């Protein structure tokens, strides 16, 4: 028995992402970066309107873009 499993199900699950899927990830990452930057620029009144504290905003803004 081989260590390499090449059944059709396993091979399909290891496919490379399509270009459109890759683009969608990049768009999402850019959107996160932009929204976190904008969140960090809000004053306390704007944060209060959203129901957030300064600490909440800083924690969100400090996350890396690849983390949701």
C-alpha cells in the first residue's frame, strides 16, 4: 500500500484555487485593512454611536488583515 492516496476525492480536495477565488481573498483582505484603519481613525463619539469602546476599536484595528 502506498503512502500517497490518489483517490479521486482526495485529488479533487487538493486542487489549486481558481484565479477568481484568489482575487476574492485579496479583495476581502484589502477591505479588512481599510475598515480597520477607518475604525482606528474614529473619535470617541463615532465609536459610541457604534456601541464600541476605544479598547474594542484598538483590539480590532491591531488584528492582522488575514484574521477575521
